[in-house]
């Protein structure tokens, strides 16, 4: 499932090609010419609005349609985090700069690349502005960093609606905006002294047919996106089912109690222990620092709060409950859950669950199997305690010497520090 | 009439928009991030400042993550993006015969004044793009396509700012 993860060299090459396409289209759209861009604000040529909104609508339709069909994992697409305060002030400053200077950063690069001296001056100006911003932002750092901060928030999240319905609404809004823009163009065509009169009224019936076909196709795609809906976690698990089952079957993600105990004593990597047993069992006994969670707690927003360098270990009394939880967590946390785990995973299962942990450390049985052996128990707590003390038992975290007495093959590897995927303009 | 001011020779705006949208989708689909321009310039600025006063970069909370300490400001995809955009724009302009040293300006504006205004407008935009964490490409276009709330607010504000000053500044362009 896209987006793909590339090595840096490949990613730079792919981005170079995409950048080439970006610059080429901007130039072809007429955006290497400040007069075409400024005309937007004098209403006789709304090229800027038409190109921008058409591009947004096209990309938006394809993004959410691919997400609905499971070709693209939207949770791994960079959505610029919302900071309302800086977005409002910054947006106004960009608007002012646009009408004074006639370009925006991307279009000025294209203008400069085609020899336009005003474009070159604009690029220099942008650099000066960025330098001025960098040197002054420490004075209002808290505004920059907190004003109106809403994290990763889409219009669909804001409205509590399926993204497909929002997509359909944006398409309808764009079609309305285009009709309005062309009306304005006709109205203001002659009142301007600028040479470029803007497009002539549509006389060609074939172009008219093309337009209706495009509107129909966009509406149809948006409607289908809405009908299919954005994938729930359950649907994503179904898509990745084969890979998930293979990972569990190969026992590549099961850690021995002794390995877990070693990790609990070591401070090398942040450890997140998740206990999915019923509350009563959890109250009787749980591992030190384990958090009790319900399966429904696992959401993309929850997953975003898991530190990217943390190792997650999930447990139940035996393994069945932990396996259900692992599938959800793997879909949320692992980059490619559909591929069986062979090397690295961000989430593991405690082999044999709490019962095997207690067999080993409480009952001190000598025949406790290694992590390759599945536990076939029915996920009931098999040990008895005189009192429900939660994690205030010695066996909630036995001393390290107990762990080193048992030999095990280490499975957990430190997660690769995931590079922060910033938005386009970082 | 200056021939480069004609709209003919440029693509139909809706067709250009569809192709731009396909490029944007390709970027999101392949790499997970959209297009951008000011981010690349910010990294170049950070790189240049580092060559002059590295301590100042290390102490600046905005520049340090890009160019402070061990960070290599230019080893980021966005820098390659603007490199590609420059080459792509030049190729398109060259193929269309629009590669030419000239200055686009309103009829009442001298070339020198136009350059000064472009520098000033650029400075406003650079400052605003730093503040908004992106420009018309990275915020409005890329964020708009993934329905980011802040990007749509930003986009409306860009148009609001432009239209608010369009009438007082009409002599610059008309």
C-alpha cells in the first residue's frame, strides 16, 4: 500500500522528477508571468483560481478514492498540522506579497528560470523574508508554536463526516466557483486596460461537452468515494489479513518472558506494555508499568501518540486476545502490515501471555517453553493470588538476575527512527 | 502588445489544473508528501546562514532543526523538489520560446520600480510562508488536497489579503 518508503537516494530522485513536472506545468499554466497571476485580483482573468482549484480537486479526488479502495494509506500521508493563528496572519502576509510582488515562491522560481528579471528579484525577496522570519520568530515562538493548534485535522475530522462527503462538497463548491469566476471574467473583461482580455465566451460546443463530462466524472468519482467510505480499522485488517496471520504463525513477533524482563530492566528503548485482559484479571495481577487497554482504544489518533522509537508489547492471559490486539496495532504502527514480519516490527506479543510469565517467575516451573511454542490456553488467568494487588507483586517485575538465568533468542530490535514527514513547505 | 502577455501558448487553465493535480497526486502517492517551494528556499537560507554564523543557527529554534549541529540543510527532498521545478520550468519555457530576459510589469511601472516591488512582495511572502509553515504550494495546494483545516483557512486568507489591497494598488498592474 502506498505511500512507498524509499531510500533517501531514490526518494531524492523521485522528488526531482516530480519537481520537474511541477515546474513544467506551472510554466505551461502561464504562472511564469506575473501579469497572469496579478490578473486574478482584478477579476478579468481568473486563471490562478481555475488552475489551483482544478489541481486541488483532481488530487483530492484521487487521494481519497485510492484511500477508500486501499491503494493509499491516508494515515501515512502528510497532512500539514493546523495552527490557525499563524495560518491566518501568514496567509494575509502572502496575499499582500502576492499583490505587491506578483508571484508566489513556486511561480517565482519558474519565472526566474525562464529569464524573468522580476521573478529573480522576487526569489531574492522571498529569501530575505525567510531570513527575517528566522531571525525574529524566537520573539513570538509561543504564538508560532501554539496559536490555534489543532494537530493533524482534516475538514472531515472537523465536521465528523466521512471524507467522501466532504470531497463531494468541495467538487460542487469548485464547480460553482468556476461558474462564478467566468461570470466575473465576462463582466470585467473590458473595464481593464491590461492587454490580456482573458478567455473568450465559450462558443465551441465540443468544449462545452468536455466540461460537462469532466464535471460528471468528478462528481461520479466523489460519489463512489463516499459510497465506499474511508476504510475502518477492521477493513484495513482484512486487507492485510494474510500478512498478519503469517507474522503470527511464524512466531517472528513473539518475545520470550525473559527477553521482555530484560527490556523492562534496560533503559535503552522506550517500552509500552499493553494489557488487553479483563479489568478483573488486571486488578488481580499485572506487569509493572503495563497499561490496560480495550481493543476499541486502538485508533489512528491513539497510535500517533506512541513514540516513534518505542517498542510495544501486548499481552493477554494466553495468546488469543493478544493476537487480536496485535493485528490492530500492527496495522496502525507497522509501515507495511500486509508484508509478513521478518526483521523489524514496532509491536510484539508476549509469548504465552501472563500465564507463561507466572509459570516461569511465580511457579518457577522448569519446563516453560520458548517463544516458538504457541500457547493454546483459553485466555483465562491460570494462577491464583491471595489478594488483588495489581503490580505490587515481586513477580510484576522480578530482578534482572532471574531473567539472565534463562537463555532466549532476542527478537526485539530498536525501531528505525522514522523520519518526520513534513508537509511540502517544511 | 507584448507577445508574451498573450494567454495563447499557455495551456487551458482547467487542463493545466488537471495535470498539476496529477503531479501533486503522484507526489502524495509515491512519497506521502505533496509539493513545495518555500521550504526548499528556507533550507537554502539556513544553509547560507550556517556558512556565515554557525553559532547563530545553532541557537535559533527555527533554523537549528534544519541546519544546526549535525543537520545537513540541503539533504532534504524539498531541496530536490525546487531544483526539479527550476529545470522543469526552464524546459517548458524554452520549448515554448518564452525563455527570454525580460521584466513583466504593469504599464505605469518602470522596470526598476518593478524589481523593487518584486523584492518587497517577495519579502512579505517569505515572511508569511515562514510563519504559515508553507506557501501557496505546500500549504494551499498540497494541504488543500488532503483537506487540512489550516490549509483551507490559509488559502482563504491569501485571497483575502490580495483582494484587500488590489484596489489601492491598482496602478501597479493596470
